[in-house]
C-alpha cells in the first residue's frame, strides 16, 4: 500500500511540475498564469492528503468510505485530470443523470482516476481522447468473477491507444508488472484494484491490440451496500472477486 501511495504521489508531482512550467511559459498572460498556479496548488493539496493517508495506513485505520456522487467528483477533477493527460490528449466526460449515490472514498477515488488517466495517456504517445463516462449498472444474477447482485455505479475510462494483448491482460493486476520499462512501477492498476476491493467494489479491464483499452470501476450503490450488510455471504463473494479481466 505504501508503494501504491508513493506511485500516486509521483503522478501528482508530475502535474504540479506541468502547471508550473505552463505558468512560466505564459508569464505575460496573468489569467493563464493564475489557472496554472491554481492547478499546481491543487496538486500540492492532494499530495498533503496522500501523506495523511500514508499515516492512516501506518496506523492500520480504515478508509474514509462514504456515500458520494461520482459525477460531482469527476466534474471537480476534470481540470486536474486534463493536466495529468497533458498536451494533445482530450478528456471527455459523459455523465449519466440517473446514477445513485454510491460507496466511495474521495481521496482514493481521485488517485484511482489519475492512475487510469496516466495509463491511458502513456498508451497514446501520438495524442487522442480519453473518454470517462458514468452509468447506472444492474447486476441481477450471481456468477463467478462478477459482483454480487445489486445496483452499482459504473465509471468507465476508455482510450484509443495501442491496447494490450490477451497475455498482457492476464498480468495487469500483478504488482510491479509493467509494459513501460524503467519508466513504469507496475503499481497503478494494483493500487486501483486494492481501493475497489476495500470498498466492496469491482474492477474489470478489456483491451485489444491496436484498438484501445477500457477500464470499468463498479461502485456499490448505498442501497446495495446496505443489502450486503444483511447478507454477509454475498458480501464475501463480492470481495473475493474484486478484480476481473473481461
């Protein structure tokens, strides 16, 4: 977990650096400078919160999982994720209007989304679009490798990058496995998986070489979480199958 937080901290530092560099580049344009500095400050604030998380994990405390609206979280994150994506890559939000409140830890959600955007960016060296969408997602039957029945909020991150082979897909959640050579740590997706596991969620990845990659995060609705508390077997099944490659 400490390695995962260090990985997230590195991502945030890269965005702070990008914001400051842009501020230097536009030094004669006050409005752009203020926007760039504001983004850098936001990165510093997020870094401080990650430091607090490190202390929390050291004390073996639980995550701060609460009912939340992922649409609002994504709107707030949009500019920050754009800086993380960098030049030549567009962030497109498609937010459904009928999603319920779900169980989410805000700080870990932010880190997970940044991880997925950075991975998508690295898969598109020539630029492109990262599409982030939300939807109400119903699971009606229990099945191996699937979440327990209930209502979920699906957050989908899709890129148009180089994609992954079936062999690589089988190892994407292995700690320290990376396709980025010395530039990669192999901690991004395992960190996302750990976060989803802790809140009783589910993650799945689909990819095709030359086409792109789609990552789905399924967050249990507040109602589903309450049901799982009354049916501990279903809750256990959910947590045991928190990572699936589809």
